[in-house]
């Protein structure tokens, strides 16, 4: 019974929200969108009778109306718009530019509600937690707002408090977005290439992480650990005892906004040094730690005396796995050094693209891109824009970068814009080249190569241990007739005059197959002596098989004869 009541309440919330969405879209003269999404049935009867069609307009005007509608629809749609503004692989340029104007600033909720949330979360009165608490927030955004406070020990802190009932609002909107995405993929053929449901899934995961302020607390702690020995980045101290899923408390930072350059001389702050530190911090986040601040806009960057930077708001972060770090560094290195082959190879590996028949075409496109965009004075190269344009080129070949790439592209573009704003001579490439060279040298050190080789050997040991069992299963399937191997030979007419070479390869192939089968039987016989618990005779047979296979492949690819 309770489950039915919850379902009825959820359905009612959805219908009410659908009506709000349809009404807002009509208000901003986006009736054609209402029709395409089949939202007419949620409108009042008089509105349905009148119709919801809208006349043709220039795309720029439509994009502006859509941005205004997103702002009115609230925090979830504002966040969605901001997320879409990074997706240059699926969104038109004009819409990206318009969505980039979305402001994540809303009217604050009352200080009394903030106090109520804090007391509920920490289980005691506010005056037992803080010596003083400012009920007027110093900043307010769609997910949370920030208040100043002083602890009972006299330490200045800021308390970030999540908006009341924001989770229910967001979950309702996410459910509706998923339903609309399903409808688009089913009914609107041209929308399928953009994979709306995948975009909604990625966005849902991102905004749910932002809603959980305990994740932001963990992000702060990780940043402090990563940069504990760094002299030019200060990470606020987290007060874990005053932090939960709905509140996060950290030390107060009173530095200057990075754009307040006219005040820098009074604090002995040097603009070029600050810019250099900013680039080094970003590159270290990406290529050393694989964990970066994804929203480094001017409001989130403070400058402290001694040219020290401080990042605020750790709700949006990007994570790059170690393997993708390698590919990403290779991609950036290829761009920095205008190497189209290296850039193409890194891009395809980063996108996990395996249709190698088109590799030459893609490399040709990348070569033209590099010639047009990167062979120019360094100061004229916009690295973030170049990364975005490369993604747009590759999408035409159905090569899709992972979502982390676009988050990173946003961070690089934002930093590039801030750098040029406060220091007109700023050139991101100038700082990236020596860093990439240093990174390459570090990765070529013998200690690192030895460690990676050890890991590879360890993986190979595990593979060898699993190989006999896998071969046993394969042989059993063949014996039962449950496995069939089908060979397809193409281009036989071109091989008529190369009978001897083909025959030789067939003979080697038969010997190789026999050696593999014989080695498998010796392994299954479990006859000592053993290495890594594998019979030595079988292991030697597998090694010889591998060497023969390499020789055969080398002959086919490089020499064309045995």
C-alpha cells in the first residue's frame, strides 16, 4: 500500500513538473520543441486548443530563448546546460556559446533554514558548534550556499550548506530527462547520433556527486594530500567533524580574486609568476595525479601573498585513470610539437577506436588541422579551442572521446581565458612545452620502466597460470563439437602467382598449431619440472610458439615471404 502511495506521489510530481516545463517552453516561444517532445498533453486545455507551434526563427534567437528557459526551469536544467556547453562533439557552436552564459547563481534561502540543516546534521544547537555564525550567506548557487562562521576554538571557517529539498527536485528532473531522452532516441532519428540517454546518464552521475557534499569533503582531502609539498598552491583545511552529506566546513581564505590585479602590487604579487604557477598546478593535477579541479573560473581562484594560489569549490573534479593519462599526455605532446601521427595515434587510443581501415584518412584530417591551427605564432594558439576542434573533426569518423576529455578541455579553456584576461602576453603553449618534455624524461627513467616491466611480467605470470585452463576448456568445446572456426579468404586472385610463399606460410602455420596443441597436452599432463606451477616442457613449447608466431607475422607484414 505504501509503495502504491509513493508511486502515485511520484507520478503526480512528474505530471506537475512536465506541465511546468511545457509552460516555460511556451512562454519562451519554443512551441516547436513542445510539439516534438509531445508535451502538449501536459498543457491546460485552452493552451492545447490554441496550439503550440512557433514560427521559424534564426538559430541564434532560438538558442537564446532556450538558455532563458533553462535558467527559469531551475538548478537541474542550469547544470544540464552547463554540462552541454562542454560537449562540442554533439552540440552546435552557437548553442554552446549561449549555454556557456548560464549563471549558477540563484536567490539564497534563509539563514534560519541553513541553521536548521546544520543542527539536524550535527545533532546539537548551533551555538554549541560555532562561536558565531553569519546567517547572511557570502555566496549562493543552485546546489548550496556558503556562510561564514567562527569555531568554538576561534578559527575562521566557511560552511557550505545544501539547499533544502534540492535532492527531490533534482531526482524528479533527472527522471523526466531520462524519459525525454528515451523518447528522442525512439522517435527522432537525427537525435540518435547524439546518444541523448548516454548524455543524461553521465550528467546524472555528475550532479548526484555534487549533491553529496561528503564527496566534496573527500576531494578537498585528496587535493591536500596531492599538493602537501607544493609551495604555490594552498588547499583549505577540511573540518571533518563539521562535514556531512549536506554540509561541508573548511578554513576561510581571505585572498584576492585572481582578476583583482590592480590590488596585486600592495601585496607584492607578481602577475606573470601567478600565471606560471596556475599553469604548473593544472598540468600537475592532470598528468601527475590524474585528479583535477574541473571548474577553475575566476570566482574559484584566490591569490595569497607570495604568489600562492588557492582553489575553492571542490564539487566538480575530473578523474583520469593512469592508462588514459599516458594517452592524454601523448595527445597533448603531439599537439604541442605539431606531430600529426603521434596526435592521431593518441586520439584513437584515447577514444578506444579500433576501425584501423580509416586511420590514414583520420591522420590526413589531423595533419590539415595542425597545419591550419597550430603553425602560427604561439600567442595566437588557443589550446582549449584546439582540443575542442580536434574532437569535432574526429566525431565525423565516429571517434568519440571519453567524457573526461571534455571536462579537461573545459578546465584548460577556462584557465587559458583567465590567463589572457589578467596577462595579455599569456601563452599556454610556452609553459606546456617544457612541462611535457620534463614529463617525457620522467617516464623514460629506468626506475619507472623497471617498475612497469615488473607489473607486465606479473600480469604475464597470471596469464600463463590461466592459459592451461582456458586451453582445456577450448579443447573440450572442440571435442564436443560446440565450437566452430570459420576462415574467410579474401583476394585469392592476387595470390595465384605466389603459391610457394603461401605454401610455406601454411606449413609454418600447421607446425605452429601442432606445437600449441602439443604444449597444451604436456601442460595438462602436469609433468614436472615446473615453473610458476606450469610444466617446463609445456612452457617452453608455448614460448617457441610465440616466437614462431612473431616471425610469421613479421614475414607477412614486412617481408612478404618466409
